[in-house]
C-alpha cells in the first residue's frame, strides 16, 4: 500500500512538473510571437491574408486565413521620378507568418516565419514595381525557399486556429488583424494548451 501511494504521488508530481514546463514554453511562445507580430505589423506598409500555404486564395474583411503577408515598400528615387507621373513604389522586404496545418493531427501545426529582403532598383540593379507584382506568386516563391535569400524560422511549435479554424482574422473594417488560436506544448500522450487572442493594426 505504501508503495502504491508513493508511486501515485510520484506520478502526480511528474504530471505537475510536465504541465508547468509546458505552460512556461507556451508563455515563451506567446511573448515571442506577440513581439514579432507587433514589430513587423506596425511598421509594414501593407498586409494580405491568404487561406493557407497550399491555397493562396486572398481573404477579405470578415474572413480568416492561415497565411499573413506583410510588405515594406520604398518609392523610386527622385532622380528616376518623372514630372506629372505618380511615383512608383518597389518592395524592399516581405515577412510571412504561415501556419502549416497537419491534416492528420486535428487541424494543428506549427507557425513558420519567412523573411526576405529585396534590392531596391538602382543604376546596376533592376527592380519590379509594386504595381506589377503579383503578391500571391511572390508569397509562394518565398515560402518555397528555393534560394538562400530567405530566412526561415519556426515561431510556434503547435497551434490550432479558432477563427473559422484559421489563425489570422481580417477585421470587418479591413484595418486590423486578429490572431485567434490555441497554443500547444507536450506530446500526443499529454498536451497542455492555452488560448491566444491578439489584435494589431498596421501603421506603416
């Protein structure tokens, strides 16, 4: 009886320690994700939300998706501008937050961050004007990571989208992004979760 009691107490302590560690990791993910979203989104010139990494259908206000694309742009140089013409813009950086869903695991998956910078046009470097750029194609190219110019980093180990089973919700006014999901840590035998809800508005 003493042995059974000791074993039960040991298992209980192990579960408490396991849950505490998982909660600490979730809190770490929340802080990291919030900081990265805040720093990126507030300074971005524009954003797009797409359905999923495998289906880059653009979402509109009131809809949700698993891919958030943030873009920075700079106007053409004064020397290149022509009087009477609207000044052209060129993309200088793209940051993508994509939730990669594992369909076999209850609609959960990691959030991956992609970042790539582009050389602005100059006398020696050609550039593609923002007005001539298909953002969905650009997004697919960056996520494919076919070159060494893209930085790729896993931001969250495991999450499940709660906004129409997606992670990023496009506000009905079209001026803000809400991240709504559940964050997980642990393993298949025992998982610890916490709901994450955060709204940010681009101001770049």
